[in-house]
C-alpha cells in the first residue's frame, strides 16, 4: 500500500505526504481492493495517471474516489450516486476538506 502512496503524489516537489494527506489516501483506498487494483493497473500502464487521478470526483458520502457515471457521480465503495458533479480530488486535498 505504501508503494502506491508514494507513486500518487499531490505535490511533485515533495517526496512525502503530510500526515493528513496520507490519512486521506489510506481512507480512500481501504475497504475496496478493486479500487486499489484499478489505480495500480492504471499507473502501471499509463505513466501520467498519477497526475490524472486527481481529476476524479470525490464521493459526497464517504470521501473516496468516485467515477463519472450516467450524468452524475458514482462511488464504487459505498454505491452512492449523486446527480450533481462533486469537486475533484485535487481540490479536496488542496482545500483540506478531508476528515
């Protein structure tokens, strides 16, 4: 898990997450092994995905990685679907909105 965290960096000038960012990513990736495997496969096959991941929406219910689906946002972790677009992961982390 920590190897994945080091490959998905928010600030490319740093080599580590601050503790709050690390807690966010550990929370976002725990409980659903499919999401972790999806991210690992995308990073393995697409070297720029570690930057593209920050353009994914955030689930309004559980704050995990979500996907655009049927004109809204669908969270594969908690199955929450929202018709309105939510903010992106990079906005979520930069603004410190994570719990």
